[in-house]
């Protein structure tokens, strides 16, 4: 039993992490079909900040005869700010949109024309040796906001703003995020993941978590002219490396994606 006179040992070197050793990478939310979709290192980053959630509606529920109450919060939103080197802001915005800023894509609008997710971002926090992974943080479904552009006399970061409606999450050392994508084939009810998913959390204990062993499973239904994949909450499950559809089997024109965590 801890005593009030206990003396703790000094913290370890890597109990504290700095942003300068952090490696950021991203994958497009609607990436082309490729089991084990390729992530891209995000260069030129100065900081990536995730806000506390805000809620579209928040209300207190109380009933007569009780001193206790329940707070109900609806539709959370996390605001995300990515500061990059000022000369590379358009490159990063274009890359998030699946384009390359250059001769074939000379313009980068600062307006967001829809509310579709663009990328998922994993930030890998490393120790002072810049190699030892302490933990990582995953931002799922990053959506670009309309934004301004600062141009002071001296130097200012390029500030890219966005948000997500789904919770960012921390990942234990020794594991990393992975996304698999398939072009659906007709009547196929099973799809094989490229790696064995680890348990992320107990889904029933957390809002907006439908599966223990993945952040989401999505189906982009091209027959419905979907502009992005929609999250599935029933009719599909993962066991080992096998993802099985029991209802709502995807059609041949659909695209399926799954974001999960695997051992490194």
C-alpha cells in the first residue's frame, strides 16, 4: 500500500517527449484500392494541435427528487491546426486533396467545398534519440476547413485548419495504424486484411466506437454516387485477418476500407 512518505524514482528520459522528434504521416481517406495502403510522410510540419471536443448541443438532464444529473452531449467536433513551413502550405493542402501542386494543378483554393474527410494522420512521438517510439496519435477523418493566409513583414507559419467528427486516439508503443482498401467484388462476403488487427478498446464503453479491433469499416457505394465512404455499424465483423459481411454485402462498384492498429 502506498505510504504518504514514499519517494518516487526520477522520471525516465522518454517520459517526456518533444514535438521536434515527432514524425507525421498520412493516408488519403478514400485511397485507391490497395491492401496495406501506403502512408506518406508529412514533411515541413511545425506543429499539429488537436483541440478538446466541442459539441453541437449540450444539455443537462435532471429528474425531480434527485440531486444528481446527467449531461448529454451531441455531435462532437475536434478542431485541428497544422502549422507548416510557410513556403510549403499549398503543397500540403494539395496533397491532402490527392493532387500535386504544380504545372497540372496550378491552383490551391483556400475554400473547402465539402465536408468530406481528406486524410487520416498518424503522429509518432519519439524519444530524444529520435528513434525510440513512445506512443503515437491517430487523427481519423481529417476534414479541411476554409482558411486564410497570413503574410507578415517577417516569417509566419502556414496554418492549415480542419476538423474531425470522430475521436482521435493514442496508440501504444509497438503498434501502428494501418488502412486496407478493396474494390468490392460481387457476392464476396469475406475480405482478408493485410495484418492481424490488435484490440484498440472496448467499443461498448466508448461513444462512436463500433468495433473493438478497428477504428472503422467503411463502404463507398458508387451506385449511390457517394463522395466518400460511409461508416458501417452492423452486418460486418473481423476475426483474425478475416472481415466478414453478414448483411449488406458490397456490390461490384463499391470500395471498402478499414482503419485498424497492428503490431510493428
